[in-house]
C-alpha cells in the first residue's frame, strides 16, 4: 500500500513563492545590514524593490535592527524608508483590517502614532532624495492611514509618477485611496485604472488594476457579498482584455509581482463564476497564492484551493 499523499496546500509565504526573498529575510534576521543593502542595490526595477520591502513590513521585531541601522547610517535613504515601512506594519497590525466602525479609539490612536513616526522619516527622505520611488510610494500608505485626503494622496502619487510613471505598487495604493471606502468615487477609481493601463507599455503589470477595480466594486455592491456584479459578461470581457494586455502579452516581464498579478486575475474571474477563463492563471500559479483577493470571502487557503480545483476541472 502506498503511503498517504500529503494534503495539497496553498503557499502564501512570499519568500517561498519568490525564493530570492528568503536571502533578504535571512539577512534581516541576522542583523546583516551590508547584505540587506546589497540585495536592494542588486534589484534593477522599482517594482521589485517595492515587493522586497514587504518582507520587512511583515517581519516581527525587525524595527529594532532597523533603528540601530538608521542610528549607524543616518544618511541612508534605504534604511530610513525600510524602518518607516516596518513602523507602518506595526501600526496596521494594531489597527487591523476591519472597517473603521469596528476599530476602537485606542487602536486608532496607536495606529496613527506609528504612522506619524513613519511619516517623519519619509518626509526627510523625500526632501533629500526627490526621486526616491520607494519612499514616495510608501507615503501613499501613510496618507491613507492618516486620512490626509484625496488631493494629498494625488499629490504624492504625482511626485512618484513624475519619475516612475508605471510604478504598479504606487498605482495599486492610489487605486485603493480612490475607492469610495476611502473617500473617493467609482468614477475616479475607474478613470485612474483605465488611464494607467492605456498609458502603460504592452505587457505591463497595469492590467491587474482592472481586475482589482472590479473586485472592489463587487465587494461594495452588496453587504452580503453575493452580488452578481462579477458574473456579467461585460465585466468578464473587460478583465480578459486587461489580461491580454498584461500577463498574457508576449512582452510581459513577471518580476516579483507575477504571483500577485495572476492571483488578481484568477480571483476576479473565478469569484464571478468564470471558472474556465480563470484556469490558465491557476495553472501558471500552481500552489502560489496571495492573501488578496481570497481573504475577501473567507479563509484564504480554503478559498484559493476551492476555486483552483473548480477552475482546473473546467479549464
């Protein structure tokens, strides 16, 4: 009798899905600033640097190492920006991902304190290095968390886009800001997503903004999240057209964003019941997953595996 096969699991750890990120995480855990700095210097694309910075956002207690590093290297834009990113991670963990009405006043107070510490670091970095993409993109998160408003978020994005016009991390952050839940409107959000895709070169990451836009509209359409919005052929075709210009284009450069790109398309299609159309994205992913959009609808691993199984059976 053959041994029982291990259960199929979804892999959400970015350091497993993008193996080189494990080197960065190890360097941070070993308090090895020269290796951290060399890792970011090695990356030749700002989109990849943004994803790499997320390793520190989620790494518990690494702010202590980064605080020592900033004290030893006070002129380092990278060290200060990474410390700000970690401060934001601490603050957002305290706030939680719940909507504002479910967050206590004490949570908000601590959340804003951590974000203000991050903002102070980032203001100095941006003043000294006006073209520093990672700092400007991160300031889109502090603008949203500190509720600085649409015009200030737009100003920060414009400063980023002036030198980095197709910065997908910054674009996804501003898209969130432009949604009604953060004080924007669907007209603004849709106009921005489409403008980003239309202006981007073929094969860019910007196609995922269309998938994210439709996912957000679906989530907002009814409280019980069982809307037929994603089921319409118009929305399906719009998502597929965006994929054709993005992840399915021959000029597509996967980089570190590819796992998130494919999860967005797989989620937007399969949550709308377009399982056969979602299958190619699941085949590319294998077991590699991101929390969003699966945690929108329950346990992220259960949802990813359920929808992948259905899609592959039909596609």
